């Protein structure tokens, strides 16, 4: 059907265009399709020959063409924007979340992306694409987009996915820190990432029997202390748990579960997996020997909440199949299985998170973890909060004397046994 238009200008333009199309196709659209297919086949064959001859440069030193770099970055931005739609953003102004994210950022991200007062490694600046210096660029991204990138990583770059895909709470901690970073001073960054409670500690706390291991263990302990504090008391109301005074068996089993990926954590797994078995044992001994630490700045829970937590801890809820807690976790002084953690005096925030992870089946752990998955799934959110607040209100105490020997572990020292008596 000939082109029809009431506009005489369009009619004058259409006539020569139609004659040119007829000349190009010879009056047949089949010839056009065949020509396009032939050109595509020739282009594909040529590209395959170039690749097979090794003539395509893949060297990072060659960089990308500007058009290639623009296209890849545009594709990444559009993919992140689309695939992060529907991600629900939780409140991110919690200081404990920022602190938790800072600890991992310094260990896992600083070398590539820099930080306040910290430059990127010269080595990563020779990568293609070059990892960006993040502090001035974070504000270009929405929180849900940052979450998607941190959790999933980005193909064709050095940006990895989060090691523990089950732990969205850890990813959100990273997002909280990233959002706080643009206006952060170098001093504040060092306080969050490297600080702790060293000003409260007048002398070293390393036990005498570990001093021969001071050289190999020293750098590891310095890294652990950034989050768990030199006295093993943790930091910031449960951003990091209290380790001091836990049983050696439990601490070692937790480190081994992290290293093997049985206990899920994108923060702890890379650290534990990189340590020798002897170092893991030395760390477990170190924190088990430290005296228990009690400290909290959290508001005092209501008497009703504490009463509910006490009832749950002592009696459970028989009709719902919820067992009591005290026979496994105290605060009874009688001997217990050393593989069960002593949670008296632990931070309420940390306890609540662990119970929520058990409920969702996302925590993992040692060979005993299935017991907690079963019990926690029967708890309501209100009961979880009550139990967490009750145990946090108790004074911290050392784990009870081991009731039976645990293969591969040294017997408790006489000093520790005297402390417990």
C-alpha cells in the first residue's frame, strides 16, 4: 500500500526514500534478510578467528575502550536498579549496625575501595575495571541497590558475592556502614574499625601459657580484639558477642564450624577459614581463660518482661514443645555439656539475633545446632525478646566445669577450676 499523508513535505520525502529502498533490495525483502544473515555470519566468523589466533587483548594494562567501559557500567547500573526493586530496607541508623559493618569493611573491603583517610592499594589500581574509591560515590546509590551489590557481587569485576548468602543481617550492617561513610572523619573511621575498649585495660590479658605463641597468635588476636575487645567482652551492645569465659570446647567448635561453612557468617568464615588448626585451638584457649565480663548500657527491661523470660528459661512451654533453657545454658552451676554456650550476661541484641536466625534456619553451627533450630522455631517474637532480656540481665559467669572429657581439648587449668569453685 503506497504511503499516504496529507502533509506534502512528507510525501516529497517518501518518494526518494522508497526509490532508494527498492534499489537496495531489488524489490525483494528476502534479499535484505539474507544479506543481514550473511553479514552476521561473516562478523561472527571473523571474531572467532581473531579470538582463536589470540589477537584480542585481555591484558588489564590495555584497559577498556571508552565505549566498552560506558556500556558495561550502564548495564551494571540498570541491572542493579531493576533487580533491587522490591528489596525492603530496614532502619539503618543503628550505631551497632554501623560498627558491625566497619569491622568487616576494614578487613575485606579497604584494600580495594579505600576509606576515610585510607587510600586504595596501588595494586588494585592496576585492575580493569579499577575498583572505585568509595567514600565520595556511595551517595549515588540507594540503600536497596547497595544491599544487592554487597550480597550478589558484580560479574566481570573483582567484586565478590557475600560468602554467607543466608545472612542478610550482615549485609545490611555493611549497607549501614557504607551510608555513614561519606561524612565520616578519619578519626571516627579508625575508632569504629580499629578501636575497642583498650583505654579500659591497664595491662595485657594474654595468659602465660600462650606467651610462647605470642608471635603467631599476636596478629590474630589484634584482629579479633577489634571486634571482641581485648578483654573478650564484645563491643556496642551486641554488635559483637562476649567471648570471655565461654568453654574452650564451645569456642573451638564455633571456630571450626565457621571455618567449614557449617555456621553461616560472611564476616567470621573468611577469618576462621584462613587460620591453622593450632591457631584456632590457641584462640579458644585464650578466650576461655579470660575472666567473664559484664557490661551493658542498654535500658533496664520491664519487670514483666524479665518475669516472662525467667519462666521460659526455667520451665519452657510444655504444650508447645518448648524446653527449658537452664539445663543447657544455665545459670545453674551444675556441670553441663561444654558444647553448649553459657549465655548469662550475653548482650540481649546478640541473643535475640541468634534466636531469630535459628528460627529462620539460617544460622547453622556445630553438630548440636539442630536442637536449637527445633526449639527456637516454636518461640514467638515476644518470647524471643523476653528470653534475650532475661539472660542479658544476669551477671556474666564462667562456663561450668566440664562434666566429661572432650577429645582433642586440654583439661581446664587449675587456675580456672579454682576460679569456678
